[in-house]
């Protein structure tokens, strides 16, 4: 050791002694000692390469046990401030880089300051589409069920359970689909997901593969298009007419497609129900290829049908058809649950399950037993029926409010189902501005009304606004229509 | 191929032919064939390791198209019954795991019966790693909180709230990180995710972009590698030594990498803590490029440290470094919650938030207010401290059990942190079999002990078993070590 570092070391030892190592409340002695040593090294009191006093010497000088000193020095070594050299003690590392010297210690006190965190969005504004009325959420029943389930949690709830979802919930979903959608499936074919986006990713990765083409409705659901593109698929747009997906155009234009995503119950966003003849053509198109193409049926809000019997789901039409069914609890309960599901039969099921295993399940199990019990008790079906009556009234309120305040500017037809209507721009208004401008003016007046043109991947063929009515009562709907009229004058 | 397996194969082919493959109503031919093959494998007519007949031969013998045979075999491979070996055909997997043998294959015909849904996995078996003890989950407190929150739900809970997570929870996470990990961040920099996999996808899509390269630790976390590869990134393996990531090798070998994923607190799975000097080199490496490379710090179980103070997180070292921090509640509470988080500072934050918006948030809000209140009350910190004491005792129990029952076969060092230890194969055992074989024998004895070699993307440099101890009490640990010893004799 050089004499310079000998001097340094004396300074260091003095500085240590001057510290008066006190046992701070709750902090073990060796932590305090490590802290003191660290501070001395960072302050430059002990330079790079200097040898630390032996543990025996330090223990004696500081009147602490030797094991305390050893623990503190081990800590410094682990942190990289010091290093042992075989058979010759412990040294301060050759260079404690500037970055450490500059880094300020953290100040947890300042960390609770939330000034950079934007305020959460307020309650949804009319006419936000796809928004159920959260005041109607059966929260008292759910609070009771949460308490019951979590007080005495089933073992599968906490240990991760089945990656495809809690079995009790999958059984209830299979029952629900049998009763409501004419789908004959069993719990093993149901995979609980965090929503349609995850389901589409699983299909893309597990069944189609990067580079594959998928036919999408035009206009259609922009999030689905983004998810599929991000998963490496090439979207092919197929036009939609007043009956829904133009299956003849699909057959002409999407020969390369390995799959087609379709909303047969109620086209999103235009609202058409795909007639039976087209459904059969669609299945025939899928089978014309070997291996067959996939039909992905997104049945996002079929529970809300106000008039007439719903057509059974595509998947219910033919048990052997290459159809995968997507459903969601976002519209019937709340999007906060992030719970949806897919029904996947063999030969596709095993590959989708493998895709789940490959990168991990995403749906929380937290609410799955609660939802399963809610469904099993019959409360779920009652809730849907109640919301159906409520939303039917609200649709009538919207039709009336538009006729009263916005007649001549928008044309809007009642629909037998759904949570929104599409208001087309009448010629007078369309001559003055496009739907994006209408939507912007509405936004400035506090009204959410997405422009129909934003649902087109290519040039929009129609101009209009999506007006959601499910989440808002008649007086809110009327007031919003009045405000929108004022914003357009 | 040995003559024994040749005989087996003839038996197998005869058994296939005897099947009389009939087109069952609505079931595609390849599904029926896959089913037939599966049944034969499960019945033991084709033993482990045996080669399947070529698709050409099978197609001829069964008078079906070759594409039907290929589809059926692809199916078996996807299901894990068979595996392809480069250039030499398809083989029955070395061992069809018990779990598969117990679960019966699905039979689409009997679709409304739930008997096709394999029973959910039982409680976790020793030595499953990364498994907290679920009997210790604070379920009574959670049941009360669930009831309180859901009886009178905050508006943000049901209407979807902020896509980056409930603000109250993000605030509590920021506070926790300040106090426990030395990270000075605010709630706006915290994004709640459904786990590390989603966080990695957001980084891949929002900050790196398809085709970008990312450096990964070798050995490392296989799920992370799969997630990143699926998101379009090219993984580059960088070796790990007894101090963790070899940062010098990183600098030499990963010049093209846009990012590096690292487990500095405790390397996964080997357990080293990255020393300060390497941490600083790593940050210097990131900054040497313009724009800087990203360092993704996966701090997956840093709460469980039994001796010494943890090194502050990399992100706590330097507030301006290009570091993104990943944390999880899977290890401290339960993986069932599917709740994790990332801390992302500007200039990265806005792009990650945009990536969330692009394809939708995945983390359920269901438990977020419950967790926020659990953290705010101090119960979370108490729970961690209690688990820490418990798991420290269990680690000692594991060390003792291995020394008692498995001495001479495995070498295993106590560690100051974590939820598992790596038991290296001693020369005698390693001379008889590799770690994959040891793991298979353990599995057959009801013991889960992943082979270290499966954590390598390339040729494994070390052979060992991961022995998780957190989820199992001392007597279960001792009994499992005894069973493992018996299984290896």
C-alpha cells in the first residue's frame, strides 16, 4: 500500500469513528455501517483502490460485532463499491464512476406529487358509443359475491388455475351461448380472454401466422384492424352494403385470405344483420379452400336486440364449420372487467391453447368466479333483459331528440338492436362540412360522436356520426342533441 | 432406430389401419386422423421417441390425401404429443407427461358434456418456482376491500378509467418504488399492465418496432424471448456469468441491439446480483448510441431479499438514464391478478401510452382499487415482510433437505434473495443423465423442477434444476427431496 493511501485510510478511519454509529430506529447496525462506508466512499474520503480496514480492526474500533462489519462489507461488495482480492482483504473499487457521484438519492417525499398525471377522464359524455350505463351496474350483487368468493377463495382462483380461464366460468359461458345464441359447445371449447383484441392476437399467432392475409369489413372496427396488422397479418378490405358483408365481393377480392373477420349479428358500425343466404355463402367460401379458411365471428353486442328473434350465431348454424366465435362482457357488464371469450373447436382449439401457453394468459382470474356465480344464479340473464328494455327506450329517445333538434341535418333510422345509431349527414349539412368536422364541432361542445369516416380504412363511402344511446338517459340525450344543433349553426 | 421401436412402429401402423378411419359426421378427415394418432400414443401403442411413419406413407396406407396427414401431424406437434427433428421426420415426444395422460383428448361429438374439459391443475407441487404460498394470501382483508370498493364503486372503476390504470393504484406504486427500490417517479410515469409480457409487447411495438434487435440474457426467461420474438424483434443472446449479465460481451456482441432486457436485482434464473460497476457500464452502453439504446429492467421478485440491503434499482441509479422498469404483483400477491406495471419516463412515455391506446389496455380494473387501498393501508408492506421471513426459513429448509437427501447428486448454495435456488448436477449424476432427464424423472414422481437447460436459447452451459421453495412448507420440501432422491436411484 502506498503512503498516500495510508494517509487516506487514516482519514477514512477517523471519519468513520467521527460518525458515531448510532442504532437508528429499526435500521439494523450493519445497514447503518454500510451506509456510512458508502457515504465516505462517495464523498471521496476513501479513494479508489484503497484497502478497507480489516473486519476485526473495524469491529474493535467501532465497538460492534465482527459479524456486523462482515455483513456491511459484503453489502458494499455486492453493490460494487468494494471488491475482495484473494487473500488480501477488501478494496474500494478502482473507479467509482461519476454517474454514481452525480446521482441524487431518491426523495420519496416528492414522488407522491401527481401534478404530471393527467386527471382521469370524467363520466362518459353522450353520445359515446359502446358504453353501457354504469349506474345500472349490479354493484351490490357483485360486492356480495366478491366478498363471498374472496373470503374463502377456491384454490384455482389464487394458484393461477387453467390458462384458458376458470372452469366454472367457461361452463356458464357455454350454457349461456347454448340458450341465447344457439351455439352447442362445451366448457373445454371456451377460452376466457382479456377481450376481443387478445382473441384476435391468439388467432393471428396460433392459426394464421405472420404474413397471412385476413379479410375485414369496410367500414369496420379500427381497433381490430390495428391489432391484426400489429400481429403481422395483411388486412384486405371487403365492402359492406345494406345487408352487411358483401360475400360475393369477398369471394372475388380476397382469394388469398386465410380468414375473414365478420360481425354478422349486427355489422359494426353500420348495424346490418347478415342474412342467412350470405351466412351460408360465407361458410361455403371458407370451405372452398384446403385447409379451410377461418371465419371469425365477432358477436360483440348481440344481447341487445329489441325486436324480433336474433338469428342464431354463425357458429350455431353448422357445428363443423371453421368458425371461431368471439364474445365480450364489455357491453353487457363493463369494459373495466377486461373479460371476453372465444369459442374454438377442434382442430383449432389445441393450437390456440398452445398460443396462450406460449406467451401467457392475460385475463385476470379476479372476477371470474364472481361472474360465474352471477351467471349461474340467473341474475346475469335478468340484468340483460332489464338493460334491453332500458336501452330500447333510450333508442326511442334518441330518435325523437334527433328529429326534434337536428331534423334536416341528420337522417337516422331506428334499429332493432344495438347500442348506437348511425346518423347520416343530410345534403345541406354535408355541403358545408364533412363528418370529421361535424365530430370536431360536437367535441368542442362536449359531445362525443365519432365520425363514420374514421371507420373506413380507405376512402369513406358514407358520411355520418355514431350516436351511442345506451349509457345516457332521455334527458341527457335530449340536451346533447340540442347542444349539437347549436354547435352546428 | 432400435429394433424394439421398429416393432413398436409396426404395431402402431397395424393399429392405425385397424382403425378404419371413417369420415364422421361433420368432422374433417384430418381431425379424425389426429384423434386416432393421439389415442394410439396415449394408449402406449407408439412409445416415447418412436418415429411416426412419413406423411407420404401414411397417406398411401390410409388412402387419404397427404395434406390431411400433414394437417393431422401438425396438430399433434402443436399439442405436444410429437416433435419434428430437423431433416429426420416426426417423433413421439420423449415422454408424454402425466398431465397429458390424465387429460382425455377432446371429442367434438360429445360437445355439451363438460367431461372434455380437463380438470383444472391441482395445487402447485414442489418445487414449482415463482410460486408464492397461496395459503398466505391475505384473502380476508381482500374480501373486505372488495366488498367496500364494489358496494360503492368509484366512477373510474366502471367506466374504464385511464387506459394506463387506476390513478390511485399508480400513486401507490410510485410511493412503493420510492421507499423500496430507490426510484423517484410519479404516478403519471406508472402504467399498469396485465404483466411483464404485455409490457414487453408495448415496448416492442411502441419504442423499438418490428425487425429491431434486442439483447437478452443467456440463460434467461423463455417467455420473454417468445413474447419479443412474436412481437417481431430479433433476440440476441448475451452470456451471463457469476455476476450476472456480461456487459463487456454485450458491448462486443450486440452492437445492433436497440435494447437490452436485464434482471439486475437477481438474475433469472441463476440468481446473481449485477454489481454496480456493470450497472454503470450497462447504462454507458445504452448511451453510447444515438438515440440511446433502451435498458429494460425486469425487477420481478426484488421484494424477497433475506440478507443485506438490496441494491437500488437501475432506474434509481440515474434519473436521466434510458431505463424502463418492469414490476409485477405475481410474486408478492398472486399471478391470478394478472397485474404488473412499468415505469416509463419521457421521452418514452408518450409512445408507450400511444401503444396502449392503439390496441387497447389489457389489465382489468377489477382489483386495482382494492390493491391501491391494500397498499395505502400499509398492509402490503407488512405482507411482504411476513412472506420474507417465511420464505427465508423455507430456503433454509430446502438447503437442509437437499444436503440430507440429495447430497452428492446436487450442489446448491444458499442465496440472499429470491424464491428458488439452482441445484447443479454433481459429476456422478451428470455422468448418468442430463438435467432434462432428471427433470422428467422428477415429474414422474410428482415433482416439478424445471431443467436449467430449458432456460438457454442456445446450447446449455450448465446443467441443473430450479428448485422453488417459497410455496411449500418445510415438511413438503423435505418429503419432495426424499421422493426426488428415490426417483433418481
